């Protein structure tokens, strides 16, 4: 019996291929887009976290507890002691980790006409690239010279644009020194950095510790030690690894706070969860539309086959069999639509993973906050979402078909046979 | 013992506030292997009576029994089982399933019954198509057949499960006289061969002439039970 029901259902889906195709297409587009957008959102998450890790927050940042308490004001006090030993101990505890010191400070940058707030970083040019990818982001100019003849700094591309400066131009910086007195000095722009992190791109200034000590005071401390961990393929693992490593460092060093990327990105991750709720709402609306389409398709199928239903009942099928017949039709449309959705979604994800979506072209360097707008937004493969989307599409079709199927099952045999 | 027995069967329909009495107390008994016709003017209750015999419809009152077992008290599942195992239908407009081939249409009642393998179903279907002279059309779809051929398929479908009773509602009404004659001859041959009870509702004089027994129905009552031969 089941074989006959499947055979009749399948042939009816094929026979009325136009309306089956319309319903399946709604499902295909809906689920396919859900798979694609989920991949893009996951890719956006990864790129955002990558950007934070590669340019600002590292996998984790080590600092004193006192500095941690005041970190938002970027004080030039509460620095780390015995930085070299601390780095060696971290390397011993986490053999795959690399470290570099960084001291952030607040400053003003000026072209002598306009002045803009800037975010300064004292860095170690020889070890910075072990942790950060700043060196790869040179847009024009060059990285720090090994033996600079003049006072060199690197600045973000948007900051340079806003101040109307280019490489080899001079920039005036002012900042409070370690003794809280105000200092100002001129620096030559050695290079301009095009950093995916928009906040650094529009306010970042980088100078070597040697220059920073002359500018901010000889007693300038190393306030943070940035630690890089290997990048796993999966974001959840990356966040988990950073949390676990931070815990190890804190356990081994009293009075030290290790801020993992999971903690640093807390606000962003909370926003991501909110975003996931919105994407669930979108998929719900899309599936609702697809569901209405399927209800309509199966209802049309019921109305065009009322006499056939009467014949099947006359030959001994029960109303449950009739319900099953039309449910199978819905299920088949769901399988066709969801399979095509899987193919469409996979194709789009493959394209976004392989080539990246040229999102920068669309937004023209627009500041999107923490979301990096680089050369291209790469999607991520999410097999779980694909399976979920497929199963959800099939289930939604099947559930949608049950409404007209129930109607078909309730038809009186004699009325169905009389139907013209 | 009669294979089918109807006692004081009434059927009243409600159309809004109006009650329409389709059957007003029908009594009849049918023996195995009878070839009989129910005749009467339009609206006399022929189709209603066939529907009640076939358990497609329930009587408003009265008792209907099949081989001594009362059918009115059965639930939907048991009535479906009764239709599945003991009764077959032939319709005026053939009502073949358009998406199934001729052979698959004939296999359908066996598939619904569910006790045959695919090979057995195909063998039985082909044998029945052979018997109605249309085996060469087994792979065709109903839309590719003429009316006469479609009704032959419908007869094969009705007989393939070897039912005790075949109910035919105006089976020749949509056929030309030549095809109608062929179909009547075919059904009579099947009746003689398998001792299946055939009950027709008809206006067709040819069927009336061929029937062994004719029930004349008027205003929901059998006014004459004409036995031509036993």
C-alpha cells in the first residue's frame, strides 16, 4: 500500500510539475538563502574575531590586575614587571604560543591645522609580527626601518586621509607622559596601514618602544603582553582555546589577568547571538511563506482530484490512507525543494568561501564598527546549518501538507464520487 | 443463504431545511452469482441504493447484511475493509487514476488489499487485462485510451481482486452502442466464469434485457422485482 501511495504521490507531483515547481522554488530560495546568510554571518563573525586577534586583542592579552581595572583609560602605569621572564614562562606553559609587548596610549594627532584623537601603540617592531599581522597591512610606505634616521611612526589609512597626510609627511602628536605632563613631538610617517579593523584604521598610530620612551618617558612600562595561539578551523574552538590558555596563565601567575579573545569579544558575541535570533526570525518568515505555498499546492491538488479520492476510498482506502497520500506529496515537494536548497546554498557558500564577497565594493569603506570591511567577506561552511535547513524544509512541507491532507481525508466518498 | 440482504432500508438527505427521501424502505435479497439491474427514472434512488450496498453511504434506517453480518454497525475501518475485500465498483465515467498506467490501475485494488507481492500483482493484472482483451495496452496511460478501452480497464480493475459483488453505476452511459454491447457481453462472461454477483444501475435497455433479474425502483421503493431466470 505504501509503495502505491508513494507512486501515486510522486506521479502527481510530476504531473502537476508547474505548481509543484513553484512551491519547491519558494522553499529552495528560502532555505538556500538561509544557508548562505548563515554562512556569511559565520564568516563575518570569524573575520571580526580574526581582525580583533590579528590587530588589537591577540588570542589573549596579559596585564596586571590593577591595569585591568583601569584598562579603558589606557594608563601608563601598573605595567608588567619582568616582561621577558613572563614571556618565557608563558612560552613554557603554552609551547605553541608567541608573545609581543604592547603599550596603548591616548594621543592627539595633528596636521598643524586640524587635530584628531588617536589611539597610540608602543610596539616592538621585531616581535610584533609574531603575534599581529600589522606588517602585512602596509598600504603605502614601509615598515619601521631597522636603524631609523628620523622619528618614524605608522598610521591608519583613514586617519591619514582625514588629516590629509601621506607617507613621508610629518605629523604632530601630543599625549600625556608617564609623569602626567603633556608632551608634543613631530614624527615622520614611514608607512600607512590599511587595517581591516576600522577603529584602528581611523585612529591607530604605531611607534617603536624606543620612540615611545622618548615621547612618553623613559620609564614607559609594558602594560600588556599580547599572546598569539594557533588558529583552529573552528571559531568555537578558538574561543575555547583562548579561555583555557588564559586560565592557565592566571593560575601560574598571581596578580596577573589574562584577557582571552572570548572575553574581549564578549560584546560582539552578545550582538552575534542577537543577530542569530533575527536570522531565525527571517527563516521562520520564509518558511511560513513556503508553507502557505505548499498548503495552496496541495489544496489545489486535493480539489483537482476529488473524484480520484472517491475512487480510492471506494476501493478500500481509509481516510488515513488519503491523508497519508497527500502528506507524501507535501513531503516530496519538501524533499525536492530542500535538496535544491541544499545545492543552491552549497553553491553560494562555496563561492563565498572560495572568492569572498566583495563587500567593500558595495559599502565603499563605510565604517561598520567592529565588522571588518576588507577585500572580501568569506563565508564559512556550516554543515550543521545545512542539515538543519534541509530537515526543517522537509518537515515544514510535511506539516503544511497535513492541513489540506486532513481536508482530503474528511471528504465523504459519495460526495467525492459525485464531484464534477 | 443470500449474499446480500437489505431490510427496510431508508435514506433521507437534508438540503438546508428540506428533507429529501431518496429511499423509502427497500427490501431485497441477492444470491451469489446474480446478474441484476436496478432500473428507474432519474432521482428514483438507484445510485443511493448502490452506494448503500457498497457501504459508500450509510442508510438512515434499516438493516443491511453481507453474508449474514450486519454492516450498518461497522466503523469506518471495518467498512473500508469490507469494500477492500468483498466489493468492487465500476463507474459511469470510468474514473481510472490518470497518473497510473493501465496495468497499475488494475493492480491498485490488490495494492490496497496489501497481501500480494509486486510480481503476483502484475501477473494477476495481466491475466485480467488479457481476459478483457486489452493486455497490449498495459503500459499505456488512461488518456491514451478510448472510452470503451477505459471501461474495459475499469472492469479489469473491478474484477482483479475477485470480489463477491460488483456494483456498476450506469457503466455503459458514456459509451456508444457498439462499445456498450461489448462491455455488457464482457461483464456477463465474467459473471458466468467467476460467479461474481453483478448489480447495475442503468437506463440501458440492453442491460435490462441481459440481466437475469431487474429491480424497478420508483420514488425510493422497489415497485417490481422481475426475475427472468434463476
